[in-house]
């Protein structure tokens, strides 16, 4: 029995070894390196391998870091809100209005934006929103405006539009799956017990879809905080987010310990916020994953 | 009357009270089409107030569709549905005076037991404390006192069903609709719940409409049963009448077991039909026991239930008629023994052997007979039904 277990364990280890090795190599090792760097001293263009907490002290007391971190959180929160609010009706339509035979086709259609690279999609938003872009030239041709609108590019709104579009499928799918899992007789039961369709949605459908909504929010929130391309292109480089700040420290200023400390700090903040979000949902909405 | 026995449901007094009750549900000429599929083909029935009524039939016969049209989950293509005298045409499901116990029970997984039971009380003008008391009372009625704070996903099948019942009954509907409520339970639990449902129905006095494919369940629980095939009602009667005098072979086959022998009609008087059947000889069948054959039948036939005839002990005397035969097969069930007997001369008109099944209760002192022994079968003309 014991030998059987051991051989089973060995078999399991053999199976997970390749992806585990890969994950250690490309995820754990760089993370640990960054963590180690963040405690080293910066010796102008070199890294002095001596332990210090000075990087963290600088990061936490730096008003620029405060401002950029808050902006990153704000943009990510706005993007998450916009994406989830817009994705929910799409997921609802997919789950409730589309006939079962056509669901696969609709899911396929929703993944079409993925056929184009993320970078190109972001760049195309610049083409759409730009000074001589699609919207401005269109409105000018129609005679609705004389001068191009300048408030539609190089600001937070434009970043939210771009990121919400980029992450929409990631939000639609978990909500769709949560809606698909709802036993339809529960909705009939809600009606049978005297509630209108709208109230049944509020009291039955929405609470049961919350695990999907929470998953969607996290899937959108976490990567958008660290997004680098959109602030650079759509923000015009004038409204950097945390990833741009880390990049500047790491590469432009070649202060790797400082960049590492920034990265670790941002990671901790995101982790704490995400855990608090999940805990709050579990506590107040009774969401069970 | 033991505690297990729900009481004399089929007494003459009970039947008379039922017959006099006012109609609660009236269904007139109801048709339902799903595209090309004709699900309900002209249903006419009246369910009386306080009645325990069952819709019985094989799957796909339209019984669940009919229940859902009463609940308001399906629109009807034509016809009228009245509940307590009110036309339901324009009344949506959430405004109908009906509540349903779903086949899957449809317990809200995100709510506790008490929140489930109190779900329909949101707009009830009573105070929070009064509603909580009502929920506790409803839980007590279904035997779940003290379960209120439990998470609903931790309940067993039987408990979920009780929650579904309490959740529906707390709203005091005029009609409680039950969609195969016992089919998900194991046999012991099912039999226990049958008795509890009958008691509960008598206690609350609400009209119950049950959908089931289990003929035994329908016989045990109902005041009246509508047997449905292919979107039509084949027969509507009390359990006893349905079992003893099925009006067609198809109903006879669906409700319990019935033996059939081919018959030849010899003549007819005002009171009886004289026939000849292989193995039984000439018999006068009273008019009350004459039913119709189904379109696919080869010709007239007589039928009788396995327990309507009996094996005669050797040398015993009887006032009934006796047919001789040979025991072909013996199936022992503990409380009952089933004998398949080939009656003398039953090969009859076409030479085909047709053993008949006879059910005997295994009372003390009666030995189980062996295969191949000769046996005398005692029967009376009153226990036969003629299908022609």
C-alpha cells in the first residue's frame, strides 16, 4: 500500500515537473531576484549587494509615488467598473437569450478581438481618438465641429475606454459561466413566489452571479493596474501609471534597487486590495466560490 | 386506524363532500402547440376545492405542460383556464393564487432555510417578528423545526422537499402544484412522504394538484386521477374506479398489472354482454364492466387483475367458478407470490399459449406451489372487464 502510494506520488511529481520547473524558472526566480534587489543599495549604474531598507523608505515617502500609485488604482478601479458593468448585459444576453446551439458561435465572436495583438488594438484606439483621428475627422466632415476635439485623447478617459475594450472578453466569460450555472427553475420559483422578473433578477439571478462578477473584477483589476502600453500610447506618456514609473527607474535611470522596491510595494498593495475585495464580498454578499 | 394510516380517504362521506365542493380549477378546451408539436389536445377538467387531484401519465404525455399552464409558466394556444372563477389569461405567474413545488425543489442556494421559506413574504405587511414566527411555524408544520439558520446547500433530498413545501404553503395559496415531488427520493422516503403529504393536505385544506408518472403514488394519494396519454385525458376517476374499471386497455395496462385473454362476443342483453374466452368458457359480463378496446387491439378481450382471482387449495370448495390449469412460473416476493398459470384450453382460438398471472398473499399455513403442478383457479364474472 505504502509503496503504491509512493509510486503514485512519484508519478504525480513526474507529471507536474515540466510546468513546475518552467514556473520556477520564469516566475519564482525573477520574483525572488526582484525581491532581493529591492533590499540592495544603488551604487550609480551598479548594484551594491548590501542590505538596506532605504529604497522602501524613499518609496513610501515619495509624493510622486503616492500620486502615481493612486492614479493607477483609480484608473484600474474605473476600468474594472466600466468593464464589469458593460460585460454583464452581454453575458446575460449570451446565457439567457441565445439558443443553446448558437452559444458556441457567440463565444467565438466574442474572442475575435484576441486575433489582433493587444499592442495593435491599443494603437488603433489612438487612431480612433487622435487629433486627426477617425472621430475628429468624421465629426469635421459632418460639419459638427470646426476644431478637432482635444479632450478625447491623452487623458484618463481615453485610457479607461481603451483598457475596458481590451479586457471585455475576460470579464464576459466568468460572468457568463456563473449565469450558466444558475438552475432556471430557481428563476421560475422566484416568479412563483410572487416576485416580478425585475425583482427576481435582483433577489436570485444577481446574487447567484456574484462569484462570476467578483472573478471578472479581479481578472480586470489586477492586470490593468500594471498596464504599461496604454499609459504610454493613449496617455501620451504624460500621465504615467505605476508600470511606467517602474520602467523609468529600472531602465531610464538604471536604479534597479529602487525599481524593485517600487514593484514589490505595488504588488503588495494590489494583493492587499484584492484580498480585501474578496473578503468583503464573501462577508456581505454571501458569495461562495 | 394506525398512525401510519392517513385515514379513510375513500369513504362515501368523503366522496360526497368532494362532489359537492365548489370548483377551484376549471380547464376548458385547452390546446397547446410548440411549433409542430401538439402538446395538449383539448383538455377539459374541473378540480374541486380541497381536492387532491393527480395528473398521471407516461413521460411526454403533457401532464407537466398542463401543470405549468395552471402555474402560468406556459401560455396556452387556445382554451380557458379559470382558478376560483377568475380567468387566468392575462394573469402572470407571480400574480396567480398558486404555488409550486418544483421537481428539482428549486431551493435558493444562496439563502438559508428560513430565508428560503420567507422568500415570498417580502411584501407581506406583517412585522419582521411576525414573519419570523410564521416561518418557524411553517418549518414546524413540515417537521423542520429549528432548521431555520441552516445553509440550504447542506440539506438532504427529503429536507429540501420539506423546505420547498413550507416555502409554498406559507403563502396560503388556493392551489398547491406539485411537479413529480417524490421522484428524486428513495423508496422508503417516498412512501413516508406520500403519507405526510396526504396528512398535510387534509390539515391545510388547500387544493393539491400532483403530477406523477408513478401509478402507485397516484392511487395512494389522490381523491381523483386524470390519466393522460399524448396530450389527452384518457380517463378521469377516483383511484378505486380507475383500478377496478379502466375504460380502455391502455389505461388498464398503465395502472397496475392486468391479464388479458382474447374474447368472442356471443350476444348482448340490456344488462350484460355474453362472451366466450379461452380457458374461462362462456361468461356474462355486466354492462358496468364493459370498456372500449384501443385502436391497435386485435379484437375484443377480457381482462382481470392478478389479485381478483385466486389459486384454490386442493379439495377446497367455492361458490365461484373454477378453471383448471398448470403452474408455469412461480415468483416469490416474501409477502406475495406470483403464479403464472396456463389455463386449460387457453391456447384457444389461435393456439398461442397465454399464461395468466395470479397474485396470492402468503398467509400463515399456505404453502407456495411448485412449478408444473396442476392448480384450480377460482374467479367470478364480476371481476372481469370486457374491452371491445
